[in-house]
C-alpha cells in the first residue's frame, strides 16, 4: 500500500527536492566551467607548441630541399 503524505509533508519533500536539484544544477555549471577552462588551456598549449615547432620543422625541410634538389652530392 502506498504511503500517504499530508500536504505539509508533501510540500517539505517538494522543497527538499528543489533544493537538491538547484545544488546539482550549480555543481554541473561549475564542472562545465572547469572543463571549458581546461580545454582553453590545452588549446593554448597546442598553439604555443605549434608556433615553437614551425621554425624547426621548416629549417629541417629547407636543409633537406637544399641537399637533395639544389646541391646534389
């Protein structure tokens, strides 16, 4: 047999669940912001790595080009 609640008990339960739902929403928003910040940090690190690697890569390619095409041994 289902448990019967008075109106006051039902109201208290409803408020309690609303508070928990609000807390969960707040925690989900905070977690989402943390994930976004982590993604931005990773993207910045990737861009810095690519910018730092471009001169080295093109230098190696230029050396290979000069040795193979321009000045064959």
